[in-house]
């Protein structure tokens, strides 16, 4: 049977239409499966991040518990023993009074140092006194060493939940400890302005891209992320260092206290 | 000088390829610029043969059939992630298809090398599928497949080739039967539409090359 041109045209158009429809269907399926794969990758990433955050929080919790126990031990045991030694020294009747006074002073200093250490290790103390006060004490101690000139400028106090506050304080301690050990700085300034905390020094700075700095910074950044904060470091060799903690609004409640 | 309506889409794709050439190279799509220049030149000459003292545009399209497959093979070569064996097979098929195109031109058809074109389009369909499956299996991509320039290029080529295979494959029969669509030659009625699809896909792919440049450039 001979087909008419109209019939042939219909068949050709139908064939083309079917082939195009199959191609489009395959493309749509490809897009669909790709989107599904993308969603599952994102979900996997989210779960991974969540797991890392939980792991970090657990680590920090264990660390805080250990510090709490050390603090308690210093306060209840070693501190008491030293106080007793000091008392005995004062009531001791001997001929070398000058030596006894010097020894008593040394023991007194040791008691004070231990008390401060105990306070700084104790998480309850940090929550009770507030970050400003414990920071002020920390900086006063540094100032008292005669090696550093320090300043604390509080514009707007930040209020964080106790758990986050302790993590932030530990990070500040780590930054200050790094300044003392590595920077060779003579000035340390801390500024708190709303949800931003800035620690600056006039030390020798460092090359931010150096891999040896990577792990410590990575660790700090991870801990910052755990409390909803962002850590930025501005530094260059011989230019000092500025460490900036930006706490996101969701992570901190801001209370304006004036100057 | 005249230009068919799909010619404007070709010129748009050419303009975008030229503007984004730097980014096209980052995506290993640099060959698209010479391909677009060649395509537009062929189309302009073929549409205005009287200006070039020619009576028929078949030789011009035959030139396109002989030269463009080389560019397309470079394009697919760059887009496909082939292992050593795959590369060898690819090169062998390319050589065979080029030999066939020349043999077809000089010894079989000559007037218009539809066999070569159909053969080339079948290869394009297979290669487009390979690229699309490669994209679907990629684990590293964090973006939707719709933001991949390779997806749009492969999709455009796939749709174009599917229609072209049928249309060109049946061309002798269509001519013999005098089949017309919208009162004109079936080929002339259908091909402009798929050309619009193809060059629109290219244009969007070139735009995406620029948009997603951050994948390769620091700023």
C-alpha cells in the first residue's frame, strides 16, 4: 500500500516527536536524580558537621570537668596544706626571723597564685563572675608580672549562655597564652564591643598562610564555630596580631551596659 | 545581506563565546569560539550566496560537514574524562569518521554529504549521552546539574542530533515524495527550530562558564 505524503509526514513528525520526547524525558530524569543525589550529599555533610560539633562539645565538656577537678584539688588540698605551712611559719619561734618572713611571703605568693589558677580553671567561677571580671583578673595578673602592659575596653557587654561563655573564655586564654609564649609582645589589649571581641598585641606577628599555624588555628576556628562565632586573624610578620571573635546574633544575647 | 531567524541565535552564541572566551578556556571549551565563528561564517555565506557569486550553497554546507566534525571531536575530547583505552578508541573512531566524510564527499555523494552528517550526528548522540552520564556520576560537584555548562552543551547537541538524524536520514525520501511542512521543504521547516534550541543552549552554557568561574579562579 502506497502512503500519501500527508501520511508519511505524520509518521516522520511522530518519530521525531517520540525521539525528542524520549531525550527530554531522559534529561528530566537526569536532573531529578542529580538533585536527589545533591540533597543526599548535603544531608551527609550536615550530619558530618553535626557529628563533629557533638564530638567537639563532648571533648570540651570532658576538658572542663578535668579542669574543675584540678581546681577543686588545688583549692581543697594543696591550698589548705600551704595555708597550714604559712600559719606554722608565722607562729614559729626562731632566731632567723628574716628568713622566716621571706619564706612566709613566698608561701603566701604561692597560695595566691594557686587561688588564681584555681579560679581561672573553675567553670562555675567564670559563669558567676562574668567574662569581663575574669578577663580583668587575667589581664591584671599579666600586668602584675611587669612584662606586659594591658588594657580592657568594654563598650557593650556580651551575654552568652554559660556553656558557650566558658568555651569563649578558654579560647581567649589560649590566645593570650600564645601571645605570652610566641609573640614577644609588650602590649596586649582586649576590646569587647557588642558581639565582637578583639584581642590585639604589638608582637612580631606571623604569616597567616604558614602551615605550622594551621592546626592551632583550625582548632580555634572549630571551637568558635561550636558557639556560633567566627574567628578572624589579621596579622603579618612584624605587624602584631589582631584576633577577632564575631559572635553571631543567634549565639549571643546582647545587653547594653554603656561605658 | 539576509539572515534566517536562527542566524541571530548563532550570532548571539558567537558574541557570548567571544565575550566569555577566557572562562570558556577554563572550562576546556575554548574550541567553541572557532566553532561558532566557522558556523556563523558558513551560515552567512550560505544565506547570501548571490553576494559571493555562487549559484548553490551545497558546497558551503559540505565544507561545514567536513570541517565541523573535527571541532566537535576536540570539544567532546575535552569534555569527556577518558582513560587510555577510551582515548585510543575515541581517536580511532574519529579517524574512521573523518575518512568516511572525505570518501563520501569525493566518491559517494558530493552534492550534499548527508550520509557523513547522519553518521556524525549518531556519534554526537552517543557522545552526548556519555557526557550526561559522566555528569550524573560525578561525586565532586556541589552544584545542580542545571548549572553545569557541559549539561547544556550536551543536551543541546543531543536534541539537535536526534532531530537531524531523522530529518537528514530521510532527506532523499522526503525530497522524492515532495513532503512539505508549513508549505515548505520539511528540512527547511524543522531545522531552524532545532538550531534555535541548540544555539540557545550554547549561549546559556557560555553564560554559565562565566557565572561559575569562581570554581577555578580565586576572585
